[in-house]
C-alpha cells in the first residue's frame, strides 16, 4: 500500500515538478502586469507585498 503524503511533501513535489516552468517564465511579465504598467507614473515607486511562488501561502 502506498504511503499517504503529508502537506509538506505534497508541496515540495509540486514545486519540483514546476521548477522548469518557473525558470522559463522568470522575468516575463504576465498579462495583469502589462495592463497595470499603463497606469503607473514613469518615476513612481512600486511596493511589492506578498509576491512569491506560493511556498509561504
């Protein structure tokens, strides 16, 4: 019988599977970012809060 995985192991496996995908899109703005950039002042300041790959969610 297979062992039932705990939450930590499940998330570690998920991040391993998506690691290559994350590298491929790193530095590429998503659609939301492209839409928001139009609303920002060129010399403005951006405060990033809580953006990450979800490991601490």
